C-alpha cells in the first residue's frame, strides 16, 4: 500500500520514520532495503552477486538485509563492502542489517553468531540485528526466547550491535520481548495485500510503542505484478522459479484458492496504477 514518508498506510511507524529521537541514536531506516536472501540462486556466482550489489549501491541504495542463516550471504556482502569502500572512500557508509536466528538461549551461542556475522561482514559492530526465534508459542506462554533477547541486549551494551529488532514476531511475543527490557526499535514481518496479518493487532501495538516496521513480501516475490496478469494457474505455477517466489505462492494459496479472484485483484491494481501520473504498473 502507498504510504506517506515514514508512516505506514495503516498508521504504524515504518521504514523511513525518525520521529521523536536524536538522529545519532534512533534507528534510521530508508524506504527501500535490498534483501539478500538468495544471492546465488539465479547465477551461482559470487562475482555476479557482488556486481549486482554494487549496481544497487551505485543507484543510491545503501541498506542491505541479510541473516546468519542465509548461506554465504553475509560473506558476499562483506566482499562487496570491502570493494565499495576501496573504490568509494568518500561515500557515506553502507549499512548491513543481519539477524540472529536461533532456538538456543545461551550466551555462548549469541556471542558465536555475533562474532561470525561481524567477521563475515568485515565490521566491528552490527548496524542492526533482528531476532528470530524458531519456536515461539502463539500466546507467548513459552518465555525461553526472552533469555536470548537478553543476550542480544548485552551485546548491544558492549557495542557489538548498534540497534535491535524483532523478526517475524507476533504481537504477543513482541510485547513480551519489550516488557522484558529488550530495546526493540523495529520488527520485520511479511505484509502485503496477500498477507495482512499485521493489521490484526501488530500495527496498533507498534504505533503505541514507536516500533518501526521493516516489511518484506510487499509484491509477493513478483506475484503482484504485470507478469502474472492474465495467466492461467498452470502458466503461473510454471514461473515459480525461485525459493522466495514459491514461498509467496503459499501465501497466495492461504489468501484464496480462487484463481479468478486473484486475477481480479491484479486487474484492479492495474486500473488504479493506470490512473496515476505517470501511469504505474501493477
């Protein structure tokens, strides 16, 4: 959905929001963050991946999202960062947002992953670490994950992390994390016309707490695009050529199994885009 600068359409702070805090301490997020989950999926070439990342940076994008579980992603971003710094010594620093994905609440594991991420990226302190716990209880009754949150808070206090966020945290568990004292500044969640779960209660809670949202899946891996207008279901399935697109296909099936309804949605989006000046695609 379209939004004003720094404010999500439903009213919660989102990427770009900087209200109410000093710029040197508040997490500042751009409107677009480059996702780096499947850097080698299409070309299987680190060199090609670095070239692509460099093209994004040359175009003005300066924030990149990765994770400790994204295979070689952090290492590729580290290679990219070193080359960029060498060739653009006067450019503002790029920012790399990584994650801590675990089911281990121990201090040793948090330190191990943090150390590996910093080494891979070639930095002394992570710009942002987003915390994902594999086995959250929907009602937040299992509080084991809070111990891991405390480990991350300690690493922030030590200067190993600049900012902390949640990742795929529902409202109940995000509230528990905040109430436990973790300084959560953002929460990364899937949010699109095919997945509107954040509207149930998460947006309201984040608005109340000043927590920004970093949103993925906005165009559902390309499913919400002109490329799928007028296609039969069979033809669309033949285009599920990436892990991410297959993941968003699952989101589409949860939204509705009625293919004609999805096609109607695409047509309506196309009509809305056609009324813009200049006209915009789906």
